């Protein structure tokens, strides 16, 4: 497995590619609510909020754990209420830093379907795998065998 080390400048550049794609999509408007998936999605969401002048920013903490050797997560846990003020009059754009196994994306999709909400999923980095969902928008496609190291990964050590 190769390592892909992402510094803050690279993250900014790749997120601005995502911002450009979102700007051209026609999705950005007053009926859009942006939801950052913490923790990595907070960095990306902050960059996008400034690049696209987005003001309606929310956060949800979704965590996957118990990863096995095959890279499969067995549990997805929502640590915060999932959109406590959900409103069917809005569309929701969920932002994350990485779409790897798509388990977080699938969780979000299932929750939004239960609530009857229109949702989109955007990520700065997307790993192409046979079993994952293609995000609606992404900044950069990366090799599925890459281990991505973000600038914040070693801050708590």
C-alpha cells in the first residue's frame, strides 16, 4: 500500500477543484443546506464555505470504527443528532474529506431517505473501488490502494 501525503496547500487546491465543480453544477443556491461530516469534513466544509460564499453550514459527527484487515468497517455511529432541524424544503449537501469504502456515504443516504430529504454527497478525495458509491461531486480521484495521510492525522499523538 502506498502512502499519499496531503499537506494543507494540496488540500486547498484539491478542494478548490471541488468548489469549481459545485459552482458549475447549479446546485448552489438559497435552498441548499451544507452539512460537514466531522471531523475531516469540517476542514473541507470551511474551505468550500468561503470559496462558494455558503452561509448555511451545519455539522454532523459520523464515525466508523472496528476496521478489519480488509479495510471494512463494521459499525457506523452518529455521535450527534442527525439533522435535528431537517426540513424537506431544503436540499442537503454532505461534505467529507474522503470517500473510501462509501460506508459513511451509504449511512447518510439511508438516513436522508428515511427522512424524505434530497441529499447530495461531495468529497475532496474519492477512492475508486468496485463496491463503493460514486459521490455526486469530488475534487480528486485517488488510487484505492493509497493510504492517505492528512495534515491533521498526527496532531493528537
